[in-house]
């Protein structure tokens, strides 16, 4: 059992359906996604050839040069209060890929689903529930395993889809199962869920989505 999970169990915070406050281990862990790494105005267009929305709804990661939406899909940016309003959508992997494609076509910006490496680059490993910097990505949902949710039958809560696929072959039945990687929004661990196979009913797994360009 991880130290983080043990801490949650010990403090009684890992309760299905309970709304949790983010926990950050500032005294024992190094910050991996500090606020200073993210800007809403491009400081050097020559170095970072990207434009940013004037309302502050997008941030440039100075470490990678990637531009991120500050809100999850389904939320709306509140410029005045600098936060994300509404309930984040939970989508299947195929729906997430299509939503990214549609938004890119409609906005003229090259939005896409991040690959796993890109998604990990914005994880704040100092924190959990959710494992993100809430100054940069406000109102990011945390995930708590809920046994009455059929999409969580792997024992872990929802997370954020990546675009990175994983293909596995069942050597006994010679069936091909397709999976996709996601980042758990509880402890920040990387996992995968099936998104297609020869069996019906396995493509309903849903996760949150944050787009990048």
C-alpha cells in the first residue's frame, strides 16, 4: 500500500461518495508543477510560438511549451473570479478523442487529447485528491472510489484520459483487447482501461478530459 493511500485511510478521508479537500505534503515532497511554471500571457513569442486566450482560460507551460486548457471539458472559465464553473464531463475514450477533434475544427486551434507523458508533466506529485496545482487548474475534480459506480469496478476512481493506447493480446483465446492510459485523479497514478474488444459492454469506461495544444 502506498504511503499516500495509507495516509488517507488513516485519516478516514477515503470514504465513498464523500467530498474531499485536497491534501498536499509540502514539508516532505518537492513541488513538481509550481505556479511559476505556468503563465497566461506569452513572455517570449520568439521562444514560444503560440498565442494564448486573452481571458486567462489557457496557460502556457514554460517547461514544455505546451498550452493547456485550465478547465476540464464541460466546465466554463469564469474570467472575473479566475475559476472553472460547472460539472466536468465524463466521456469514453472515443468520445474524448472526437470532442477534441470537434473543438479543434470549430475553434481553429489545434486542441487534442494529451499523450500520457504530456499529462504526467502537469501532475503535482506534492498533492492528492486531486494531484494537480489548483492555482493553475482550479476546480479540478478529485476522484474517490465508489463501489456503486459500475465504471469503477477496477477499484480506482475516475481520472483523465490520455491519447496513449495500449494493445494486449489474450494468448488463451487469441482475442485482441485495446486499452487506453489514464491518470487517476485521486493519487495521480497511471492506469489503463479497456476501450474496445470483441466483447460487448467494455467500452463504457469514462474519464475526465483536459485538452492541450
